[in-house]
């Protein structure tokens, strides 16, 4: 159950960084941090989600559904 909360938290961080980048893009202020900073964070969190899922699949903690055919 803890692993599901960790994955949900990482996915929420992805969405939050995406909206932060949107805000910076719409504001267009020279003193604000660069939009690429927030997009890089989003990429990092997305990579962490994929890595966690792959590790969980490899260790057998989660199992995928069988093929439908």
C-alpha cells in the first residue's frame, strides 16, 4: 500500500511541475526561474515513476495482468 502512495505522490509532483512551467510561461517575467527548470523536474519525476514500476515488476511485488489473447 505504501508503494501506491509513493507512485501517486510522484505522479502528483509531475503534474505540479507541469503547471509550474505553464505559470512561468504565461507570466513571462525576466526574474522568474526558467521554464526548463520545471520541465526538467517533470522529466526526472516521470523517469522515477517508470524506474520504480520496472523495479517493482522485476522483484515481483506487482504483477501485470495476463494477455487477453
